[in-house]
């Protein structure tokens, strides 16, 4: 068998592909965080809890209303987005004038409350959620068996990531948003409702987390603590990519997925640490992250 | 003369002091249930263990005054040992119960041994607790890595699964479970072709599963627990591992894990357990009462073990009217255990509670009559075969 870097080539390709799939997933989550930080200047620690909420909504819809995966893929992010809008309007919007730390503490507390509530009712072991019939099975790629569902995850994540990037970087609405970040007073003077834009942005970004949650439901166990481990990794990705940089979070998400996959092959014990080592190195060399700009 | 009086008074106080020790300290027996209340092991231990301990106290009746405390050790050894220390030094806790997560249990073991506090472990698995790290204040109640490997390892090799690859949780428990199982596999004529260590609480197992797949081993042994096991099984299913002829052996599976996976995914798994609620009338009766207090959830073997251990401890303490750690455990060792959990169970000098274990197979969705009706009992493994023989123990209490 042909070998690359001391391991069989098919195994290496398999690991790279899996890294890419996980990376697409990371990108989807870090994108939402980056948008929230870029536009609202808030470090949203509730992102992991809202991702969990997305997965749980899919499970609740199926269990209590018999609504399947495809409608849930639309409905669940809408519900999570609506919850986000309520959170932003009633609570988070009061903290914009204060130091970053208040937003961080508030969202962190919120995450604990949401997760604690679900643990109380559903326990931590999780609930089973099967992938839709259409996406079961898989393809034999020669070097590995690729489950259809994983292929769908990478396609769906990348489409949504690219769509969001286009929306913010290439449309008129996106330009208003970017302008509102720089000079909210001036944008308001042009007759644009800045607070409304911020509310919708938060709603949209947490809906992305909800969407990721539904995508995750058939792969991982749907459990109240599913967001806890992920959120730390995703934060590291946003920091590496540059806080608030949309392209940065997408590219870094994919890159980190690949590096993590390779670490799992060559030195599996370090696979949960490698991301933070990279983060430390990047912060030493480029304190604003790979794609970040200095913010005053 | 005054000096003489003073000396006599001091001696009298010291004598009184020592006699006071051979009674129930502070007039109340305090039971501290220390386990994971918020992380991946919270369902298999957690609040359920507290409920089980309270049930044992209520059922005991008697004229002992008993209190039950609980705390979260977050699966961190430093948190576990500092809670234990605070409980013992400041709150007057007399016995610590449950403590899943082997690394935490080993840390707590040092604290309880140093302070003459009884430690009844139900949740942790490592056999180190009754070998090199054993203590006269300690009893290991429910199961251990040796019993798991004897049950599942032997059954799988005998069924034709003679080449193994391990997915191992990278801490004390995982390494011990892998080592014990590998020994059983090799003793029964099988071989181990490789292994990979994964960090505790891994979400995505696909990279590891791919390595297991590439190894060509007939059996993938999961030397992990809780959420790690369920995630690995669920993902192995989607990667077609079972369909392509490899077999999964979950070395430690709890009924809560099966519940989380659903029978569609979990069916056919072979597991070793110390307790199944639907085994006989006594176990069903306990499970019913437990479920009433736990939103319908049936007890895991850890919950049942906590009940059995606390009940036996209270009997021993009432018998000798002393809640000192070594005194209580010594008394426990002289009494046989007969309840819904164990028939003729006995505690050996190394602290191992010996009782029958059960080899079970997870039912198919068609065979199951509803939630929690999950196991067929394939075989009963007699206690003397299930646990490490006493003459193999490296516990100083036995070897000296």
C-alpha cells in the first residue's frame, strides 16, 4: 500500500476529508460569533447554548409534533432566531454602551441558565435523533466510506457560510451593516434604523447556531451539554481568525478542522489541545488574528 | 499536688475523649454523595445516586440520626479531593459515597484513608482502588474494570471476535480497562492489533473510527464511558463499521447510554452489568420506587449499588454504634450482603465487594415492550469468577 508521511495514503485522505467536514461545521458556528462581534461588539458566550437549543428544537418538534428533519431545518433556526431577537431586545441591547465584559458575563450566565434548564428536564445522556431516510447510507470512495449525511453537512455548511459572506460583503444591506459598525451616528443620520439592524443581525447569527444544531443532531447525541465543549473550540477559531472577521472565521474554521484531523492521526492525545497551542502562537505573532484588523 | 490534680484531670479528659470517639461522631451519621452532577456521567450517577442514598436511609428506619449531603466533583480530581476534605474537616461527614470517574476516586481515596473516613465507591471502575491504592476504609461496591473485561471480553472472543482494536479514553479508567481487557483477550487466544487514545469528552469520533476501521480488527473495543461511548457507537453506525463486518464491544455501558442511543442503534450490543432492574421481583420493586422519584428513569447499576452500599453501611454502624471509617468498614466485612442487588455478597480484605455480574444483550426494537425494557440476560457470572482473585491482588492489606 502506498504510504505518505508514514501512514497509508487512503487513511490520510480519509482523515483530511473528515477534518474538512468538521471544519465546515466549525466555520458555520464561528461565522455567527464573528458576525455578532463585528456588528454588535458583543462576545456571545451563549452561542453554544443556542446551538444546543437548535438541536433540541429539532428533537422536540419530532417527538411531540411529529415534524421531521427537513421542516425542522427551517423551523428550528427560526425559533432560535426569534429567541435571539427577544434576548437582544429585552436584555442585551442595554449593555452596548458598557464595557465588553458585561456582554460576556451576561451571555455566559444566559448559557448556564439555558443549559441548566434543559439538564433539569432531560438529563445529560441525550436523546436519539435519526438522520432522514434520504441521507442514510453512504458512498464508498475507495479510500474511505463517506456517510451521505456527512457529505450533506459539508455542502450545507459551506453554502450557508458563503451566502452569509456574500450578504455582508457584497450587498447594499451588508454595506449598511458595515457602515453602522464604523459610524452608527452617521448611518442613523441617513435615516437608517440602526437598532433594528442590530436586533436582526443578532437574530440571524444565532439562527445560524440553531441551523448548525439541527445539522449536528443526527451525528452527535442531542444533549444539553453538547454546546459546552464545542463553544470553547469555536471561540479559539474566532480568535485565531481575527475577532469580527467573517472571511477569517470561515477559512480558520476549515483549517483548524484539517489540523485537528491530522493530529488525531499522528498524536491523538493532543487533539483537544492543538487548537489552543495554535491560538497562543497566533496571538504572539499577530495579536489581531490572521485576518483581523486593529480595533480601537 | 496541684500539678498532680491537673495531670489526673488531663488524663481523665483524654480517656473521655477517646471513648467519645468510639461513638457516632456529633450524634449524627453524615453521608456525602460525591459525583458528577452536570457533566457526561451525571445521568448514570448524579442526582439518581442521591435519591438512592436517601431511599436507603428512609428504608433503614432505626434510631440512627442520618443526614445526606451531595456535591458535584465535575470529574476533576482536585475538585473532588477538596470537597472531600472540606466535608470531613468542617461538615463532619462520616462516609463518602459513589464518586464515579476513576481519577477522582483515586484522589478521594487518599483523603478518606488519611482521615479515617469510610469510602463506599459505586461509580468508578479502576481496579487500582483495590490493588496498590487500597485502604482499610474503602469498599468497591458495584463493578470494576476487571469484571467488565471478564464479562464482555471473554464472551466476545468466544463468539469468534479474536482480533481487537481499542478506542480508549485517555485517563486512568480507560487505560486500566484496556489493559484488563487485553489480558482477557490474550488469555482466551485472541490478539490486540492496536489502539488509539482519545481525550475525555470527545464529540467527533470519526477520525478514531477510521483508524479502527483501517486496522482490520474484527472487534473495536470501546474502553470509555457515558457520552463518549454513545457518540462513538452512534458515529460507528453511520460510517458503516458494523455493516462491513466489524463488531463493536462497549466495555462499559449503562442503561442510560442505551436509552440515549435508542434501540435502533444500540440493538445487539453485548454488555456486562452489575444490576438490571427487570431481573427479579425485588429489583423491580426497587426500580419502581426509584423511577417514581426520578421522572420515570430506571436505576443504573451505579444507583442500585449506592443504595445497597448505604443500607449495608448503616446496618454495620448501628451494630457497633461507631461511625469511624475503619471500624465501620471492618464491621461491614464481617456481614454478608443480601438484598435486591447482591445475593450472599461479601467484602474481601482488599475492599472488593464480591457479587454476581450479568452478561446482557441489548434487545431489538421489536423485542422491547417500551422504554427501559432493554436487556436480555445471557449469563450470570458468579462473583468468584467475575472479580480479580484475591491472591492476585497487590493490595498491601492482603500481601502483608
